[in-house]
């Protein structure tokens, strides 16, 4: 309500001043003159006014709509209609009117003045952007205007930025007390670019003196630097933790299906990556369908894509199990080759249908954007949703395996196929359903992947090695092991990346896994006792 | 059932000997036909055919190497492409040095280093201007890597699919490493634009013919070596590891050193194949290390027939011949065909082409043995 009132007041003010001059003609007149210094000064002074009519006239100058008559009258010209900015009087363009050219020096001054004036705009977003701009290259001339803006500003975020800008300017103040206050104020900054400025202040010069002459201010700078560093460290670690968790959830979704087909059934499914890819393409198709038939509901296509992808990939998986894989039980190396062949066929099929290029899968609006925490770290919604989704899928799989009749059968067949067969478990059907479940979960992983990265026919290839690593590391046949391995690998990857770079981090992790397997060939959670081979 | 090895027959049965010698003779004749007869003559063999066959023979050596570990010892490697590529890179380093100042930037350094603004060769490039040093690297780099990796893997008894997956991870990691520009091997472009080898122009038909003949000789040598290993007592231990490793251990053998020997030997052979491959195709880049390439090697062996020695050579030729034909005529269908080969061979042709031939041969000769005139008449 308050904001509406304020903007209403501005509109009224604008109408008022367009009818009656509120600008000092002495301020506007030099704009049309030839004296470059006078023009720059006029721009600076107009900018410092901070009123809408000053903004209007500077904006007109910036867009080269400001003209000057031979007798020195400055006019705003729009569509061959001239307006006198001082009186608001409109008339036809007089003879001999010339546009005012803006050279580079003028343009620079103009832009900084305009950014300052935008601090008074109605739209909070424009104000925030302008405040950031001013903060980046604030000069002492803008101090009065900033203080004026600060007095008017109500949005705490913008206030914060303005405050920082004032402090940044005050760093160069002649008054040591002011400098000290500014330094202390900057301790809360989240803007890392201020750090080098502060660090330069306590840098000793060759002759032993410092850039900053005052002892007290220097002490404050040291203090502030420590606080900024601590804050940046917290941001970095929190960011690593979050992005590591996000990577972990992706790895988990990619590997969970494999943990079932490989871990429980012992099938090396090299086409697992392609099942992920099919899940991602299912999402794409569902998105197309929503665009076509329910454009109003487009934001919810992801929700519909989840069961669709599950059903499609589970069906593909069951088909594979019935036609190829079941003939190869007990021959893992042959299974590996056959499923690799299947993966090639699936990839080429998708390429034939959808083309070799990546297809576009958009985040729904409720998944795009993010929330800023700690004043500098953006946690994106899509990653948060996917972390939640991974937790959800793990719970479902756990419940399915441990609380349902199918789960009981699966575990029975895994532990002792012959005995299960003897007591009447339909082992063939259980095999098919288990493989379908594993494949369906891969499809769910595909939905998640489609929200994070590119969707193309090669999508699965990049995940196959990673997912196998997760399963091998976690230990075969262990859901908990898979979860912990995924989290461990995800976090390790993100914490190594800043030091080693993405590629070397990945290589280091592969080496670590190979070394780890030496120590514990059965993975983190080895089966013990009779069931262990 | 004595424990002593049965009396060893000659290296090959006479029929196979004849086949091997005839094949070698025909293959050896082709480059001579290429050089002596002019283009357009009925007896002329195109340079394209020679280049293609030279490439296939390199693949055949690699397939033979893979067969030694997979077909005879039961260790399925999904990372042999790494050894192949390492051999290729080792030779490529010499070929890059041999370009001299003829590169685009006319610098002593290879173009990619100039492009990265490097001033000198990194330490691991030292001595690579010497041909024989690089030949040593061709053997040592894959050999040492395989030895170290194999030692740790076999010692902790990693076997079966675990071993396969880890070798795949190994080659994947190496591919990522070589894709980096800063690794110093040309990033994703790898090495190319070779000009000469030992002073001879690398694109000259005579040089190509010599490379071809060297490859042929290497293939023949590798075949004889593999045959003598598999026929020896050592070979019988290897087969024992394949068929039942734990029983072999109970008898008192330590499989570690047997596996390590054949694994390292196989890697070295693969490296040599790669070293022969690079000057003939004129390029080596990290995509040779992609997991897909290594698995493709496995399918050559499977198609030809693992556990036989002629099989992998035939398989490498057949699969790559089909690949060449499809990728030029019907490129969009090649992956379907390759996928189908994978599935059909594993489902219906577990012994590969060699097994099929053997079965047909047995069917043809068996009725004669029982003197069935009707069946004999039909065949």
C-alpha cells in the first residue's frame, strides 16, 4: 500500500512539473552550449538533483532527443514535436534546431548520472540494479545523492547495497573517523570485490609507510578483512555442501536402478545409461504434449512426467529382460556385451526419432530461480527439488523392497533362487518385475537429469561409469551403501573441484575408488556370512 | 588323467598352417601390386585398400592381445583401448618431433604447444626426438601401467565384472586426462599432421607399403607367440585360471603372477598395435580411449571366436569391414548393426565365427566317419 502511495506521489509530481517548470533554466542552458566542461558540470548537477524532471531531460540527452535552437533554447523533440522541458509547453519544431551531440566523455558522465537517478525509480528491481551499479563505481560526487536515496529507500536489500556504496565512498574520505566507520561498516559486506580495496589500504609502501596513514583505521581494516574472509569461507563451504548434495542426488538417482539390477540381480546392464536417457526423453515428450493440449497447466508437466517416464522405461526394461537378458543369467560378461549392444541400438533409435541434436526441456516456473542465502550464495530451486525427489525415491524403493510382497520375493530370489523356486515363488516373473523396477527408477533419474542439463541421445553415456562406481563403492546388494557412496562421491567431487579443477577432481576420484576397491573389494558394506558368494 | 602335459603337436595343425601361410602370402603381395601396377590396371590394388587393410591388421593385433587375456585367461578387459592409445601416443610423440619446423607456426615446438604459448617441451617429452627411445616407450608405458594396475587388482582378487568395470573406469579417467590441453598431448585434437618417419615422407606409397609389411610381420609374429604361449604349460595354467581359479589355487598355483604376466604381455602387444596404427592413419586423439572403443575391441574377439587364435583376427577384419562399408553407404544404420552383432553373437554364437566353422566342419566330416552315404551325398 505504501509503495503504491509513493509511486502515486511520483506520478503526480511528474505531471505537475511537466506543466510548470521546476528546473532552474541556468542548469539546463549549458547543455546546449559549446563549453565541454560546463556541459559535464550541468549533467553532474542535474544528476545530483535526483528529481524526475532531471531524469527526463538527461534521458532525452542520452537518447539524443535533446535539441537546441539557434537562440540557445533547449528542447526535447519527439516525433517532430518539440517540448520545452522548462515550461512543458509544446510547439512545432522551430527552424535551424540542431540535435545536441553526445561525445564519449559526456556519455560516461551521463550514464553514471542516470544510474544515480534510477535509484529513485518506482520499480524496486530497477532501483536494486542501479544501486549495485553505483556501488561498483561510486565516486565522492555521488555521495549527497546516495544519502538522499538512502533516506527515501524502504527496501532493506537496496538499503544494504546503498549503505555499502556510501561506506565504499567514505573509505576515501579525508576524515579518519569517517574512514574507520566505513571500514567497520564494510565488515558485513557480501561483495567480494571490496576485499582488494581494503587489502591495498594496509599494504606497506617501500618507504615503510602505509596507504592508510591512521593506525586505528588500519586495525579496523585488519578486523574487517578477517570477517570478510570468514564470511566468504562460510559461503564457499555451504555452497560446496549444497552442490555436492545436489550432485550426490543426481548420482543416486542414476545409480539406484543399477543398485537393483546389478546389486540384487547381478545383471551388468550397460544399457542403464540409455534407460536414463529414455526417461529424459519421456519428460520431453510429456512437455510437448502439455504444450499442445494443456498449455495452461504447462508448469505441472514435470509431475505428469514422473509416472510416464517410470512406466515407459519399466516397459522397455521388462521387454529387454524377456527377450535378451534372461537367456544370459549366470554369464555376467556376456550380459555386459549384449546390453552394450542394446544401448547402441537404443541410442540410435532415439537419434532416428528425435534427431542427433539436444532437445529443449524447460524448467517449470516453480523450479527456476533460487533463493539467496548468506547474502551471496544462490541455492537454485531445481536442485533443491531434485534433492527432495531423490530422498522420495529412496524411501519408495526401500519400502517396496522391505514392506511389500514383491520385495519379499525379490529378496528371496536374490538369496537363494532354487529354494525360492521350490516354495512357489514365480522366479521368472519376479526377475522380470525386478528388472522393470530397476529400469523404471532409471527413468525417474532421467526426469531429474532433464531438469539439470542437456537432453540428447548421448546423455546416458556420461553417467554409466559414474553409476557403476557408486554401486561398486557402495557394495553390491546394499541400498544404504549406494546412498552413502553417492553422497560421499558427490561431496568429495565438489570439495576437490576448487583445488584441482573439474576434470582432475573426477580423475582423482576414479583413482581413489580403484585404490579403495583394493582394500575392500566388496565395497563399503560387504555382505557377510553365507550370502557372500 | 596324467598331470604332465600331453605330447605337444606342432604349432598348428597342417591345414591351419597352410591357411595362415597362404593368407600371409596374399596379404604380403597386395602392397607390391599396389606399387608395381599403375592406376587403372586390372591388377592394381588401390592405396585406399592398402591403408584399410593395414589398419585392420593393427586392430587384429589388438584383438589377439585381448583374446589372450579374455579368451584364454578369462579376464575381460574393457580398457584395452587405453593401452592401444598409449602405444599410439608414444609413437606419436616421435612423429610430432619429426615434423620439425614444418608446422603451421614454423616453430621447434608442435603447433598445439605454440598455441598454448609454451616456451619449451615439458620434461616427459625429453629424448622423444629419438626414434628408438619412443619405441621403448611404446613397450614400456603400456607395460608398466598394466603391470602396476594388474598387480594391485589381481592381488586383491578383483575379478569378473568388477575387474571389467574398473578397467573401463581407468580408460575413462585417462580419456578425461588426455582431453585436457594442459596435459601436454594436444588436448582433444591429439597428434596429427605428421610429415615424416625416420626421414621418409609419411604419405609416400613406399613408406605406406613398408609400414603395412611391418604390421603384417608383427601380426604374424604375435600369432606365433600367442600360439606358443597357449600351447605351453603356461598356457594350460592360464586356461585353468579361466575355468576354475579357486581349484587351481587349491592345487598349489598362485594365479597372481600368471595373470600378471599375460595381462602385461597383452597390454604391450596392444601398445605395439597402437604404435603401428598411428603412422598409417595419421592421427591419434583421446577418443581412442573412450570406453566405447574398448568394448568394440571385445566384440571383434567375440565375433571371431574367443579362445581361438585365428578367430579374433578374422573377427577384427569382419566387424571392421562391415563398419567401413556401413559408415560409407548407410551410416545411420551402422549402430543398429553393431548393436545387433553384440546381441546376436552373445545369444546365438558364443564361440564366434571360429566356433561356427568348427561346428560346420565337424558336421561335414562326422557323417563320413560313420559312413552315412545319404548325408555325404547332400554335402
